[in-house]
């Protein structure tokens, strides 16, 4: 099977390992991104109530539609443009073998879908998965780490070498698992300001928090002092709770 649109397809043994981690149940509804040839779609459909699969490659979508059972709905389109909210009832479980070149934008898109999601299991480049799952103070900790930490318990239950795929990618891969919380880990009064603050704080990783933020927030030093956050710290040392506290203070 030739690679299409940046996808690498899981071999059967790897699919079985992934299924054991996902643990589909009879009443589950799945939203799958990038089903490809249906290697995961069809066994999910055999165990779950419904699978809605969004595939960018029209020819792959057509082939899968011909083979799919009645509880599988194939949507041909770009997951970054399709109205995923309309496809995902509350409690949906999201899965996918994501094309690596758009994995970060898709991860951001899935956060927008969060109110409808129970959890997600997505295959990513190992480096990207580590960036999302890393704790404060680690080299990989960044914007996506903070955003996901606010709303989910995140871990990496599986890793796969290149040989687990056909054709083999040039990098190791990992399954990112996010189990979404009913309430955020920290209260955020202005979500847009919170996002801007985090993005600005990480804009230049080698600079201090104060250097990155002072031009955008004139009262920054006073709020840092009141919150007992040292301005000489770098963004990667702040927890999601500290980011939320700072964003809330700057919103006043």
C-alpha cells in the first residue's frame, strides 16, 4: 500500500496492541481521524456502537466505504475543516493515526472539541507526543503541554518503532492518551487571555518569563510579585496552575 498524504499504516500486530490500550466497549461512539485502509476502523466497529471516520484521501474513503459495516460512517474531508462538533455527540472517544505533518494543528483542534470528548488515543511522532505529555521543568514542556494539562490527564501508553508501519516512517511513533476532566485543573477567567499569555511566554524559550511578557503586560512585575512567581524563571518551569493564576491576575 503506497503512502498517501503523509500517512503510514499500522501493521496488524500493532493494531492489536493499540486496541488493547483503547479498550473499546459495546456502547462506545468513536470519531476516527485518518482511518486510511480501515485497519483500526473495522475492529473498532466490531466492538463499538458506532464509528465516524474522517478521511482526507477521497479514494481511500471510497474504498473503505465499500467495505464498512452499517455502524461505520465515512466522511471524506479535511479534519481541520470538517465540522467535527456535528460528528461527535457528547462522550465521544477520539482515535486516529495522524499524518505527522499536521499533528500539532490537529491536537489544537481536538482541544476545541473537548466538551464532547471522553478521551483520545492518537498516533503521533514520538517527539510530538512527548511535548504534549511532558511535565513542567522538562526540555519538551511547551504550549501544548500547558493546554492539555489544563483539561486532561495525559500519558503515553505505547511506543512503536518504524517497522510497526507500512511504509516505515523515519522516526519513532507513540500513542498519546488524554482522558478529559469534568472540570479544568485550574480556573481560568478569560480563556483567550490565558492562551495568549502561554503562547507569548514560550515565544522565545531561552528568555526569561519577564523578558518575554513585559512588552505585552505593563503591570507584569507587580502581578508576579503578588503571586510570588520569580520573573527570572523561564516559561517551561511554570505549572498550568501558575499560568492560570497569572492570566487571571492580568485579566483584572
